[in-house]
């Protein structure tokens, strides 16, 4: 099993694909699977056509990323394309994508995409070792539930929600055949190398919490029977001694999201984070993931320094999963776009920390509007301000 990555900032999208493919083909001649991440300034149709031309026999999944990407070579900002490729003659890989129209049954669509990807891999009836998931915002929890229902067990997932520059819907997915702006894409992995994983928030719960007493869709309306924005504002003022600006909630709440306890390991709770986006007219908070009525919500706290250093720690956690002591062949990481925007001046440090933790093996990392992964306790979840990582190891199965 061999993994290679390449990036390009060429202004012409077709030529960017040619540049990346030329570098990848120095290491890998016939990739089993291609993952492509690109900024919204790219011509996604040109990317799609060129990727299929360069890799006609490979499964392909592409997803837009916010303001750049990262690889083992560093942070690539602005007009960027990064490509990850794996060649694994004894393994099997498959990919599929489906558009989601308004009113669609997302649960059924997600099952169909998963079945198609497994069918393309040539391994029907087998459980994949890993699923890579990319979707557009709003469907993530339903897709994860569909995957669980279809497979009957939790399977390690590496996933990120398609992103754009300004949260205005300019995100896309592609599969070498078409480009869509609303939908689901999945790739399944049956690799000959072992997979380890980690999914972390890195934030700590403060002493403040409340029960979600009223929710509509992804809008958290009330906490303990009070307008959610008012409760959050009180918590924020007490923690920071500052007044939060409702017009700038997304940026100001990056270090103080809301969390829900997902599980516990060795007596230590871990949390799935939810990033407040905007304040509704009814003083509710519009979120980037679902919170259920009756769930307890915690006011979380993080630091800028933590956002810079935690990428390496999450990779270390994945590398130590099951007491693994082998150097990785390569990996895939997902880093929240909200965190990226907060630490943008230090992204080269983030990439360097991650590369050291990866033992300088090739990896790719987009910046997404939601992250999906599997906690070490076994739960698969969709959250915000998270890092999701998988590593492939030299010890073969």
C-alpha cells in the first residue's frame, strides 16, 4: 500500500490537476482511490473533467475546502488544489455520490450511496475498514444514522462537510463524472494496511450547563426555559468579562462553543461540540449541528494555543490507538474551518505539528464546515470545531 499527495496553486484548474497528477505519478502509477480538496475559486467542472482524464481507472471523490488545505508539505492557502492518492493492489476501494433534492429522503439516499460504493469496491457483504464521508450541510446526523442502520455496527469514519469562503452556499462535491452543490459522497476502504483513528474536540467543559428545552431543526431556542442566546450571553460574559456581539457570534464563539457529553474513558468525559452561528429573531441560536430537546448542553472553553497544538496531539492519539507502535504509511485529517479562521496566522505551525506527529508520512487535510469521526469509545458523531484523523500503518492485516 502506497500513499502520495500533491498540491497546486496554478491559476488554471485543468493545469492544476495536471501538475498534481504528474507529481503523484512519480510515486503511484495506478491509484485505487483519489481524494481531491479545492477552494471555491477553482473551476470545479474543469477539475472534475481533468481528474477523470488523469485517473480514468480510479475511484474519485472531491470536496470544497475553506480558504486552503494542508498536506505534509505545509499549509496551502488561497486558490488551492490538493490531491491524496492510494495504490493498494491487494486492497479494494469504491466510491459513490448522489445529489439530494429538496424533500428527498436523506436516510434512504445515504444507504443507497453506501451500497453503491461497496458494490464498486467489489466487496459486497463485507464490512469496510473505513468510510470517507463528504456531504453538504444539514444532512450529517441522518447520514451517520443511515450508515449505522445499513452496516449494523459503527465503522470508523473520516468525514468533513463541504465548505466555501463565506458560508453562502458556494460549496460543491464531485466524483469525476459530475459536480453537485447539494448531496452525499462516500468512499469505502478495504485496505491491506491497518487503520487507526481519533476524533477530538480538545476543549474543556466549564461549570455552566443547561438542558435544551426547546429546539426547532438546528435552532436551539431555549435553555432551561430561557432564550438560548440570553443564556449563552450570560455564560460568555461571566467567562470572558466581555459582551458578545450577536452580529459576530460565529467568530466570537469559536473558543466557547457548546458541547454535549458523548461518552467517557477512564472516568474522563468527552464531548461533541456545536458551533453557534447566528442569533435568531426569537433569541435562539442557529447551530451547525443538531441538538436534541432534553440534552444537557455545556459551555466549553478553549484557547488559541490549543487550536494550534491539538492537531498534532490528535494524530498522536490515533497513532497510539490500540497501543500501535508502527510508523504510519500516511493519513487523512479533517480540521474545522472555524478553527482554521481563528488561527490562520499560525497554520504553518498547525501543519508542521501534524506532520511531525505523522512521522512526516503523506497526509491531506481540508478545512470543513462540520467534522465526522469515531471516538475511541466507539461512537460515530458529527460535530463542529473538531479534528478527525485516520492513519494507515505498515503492519499489514
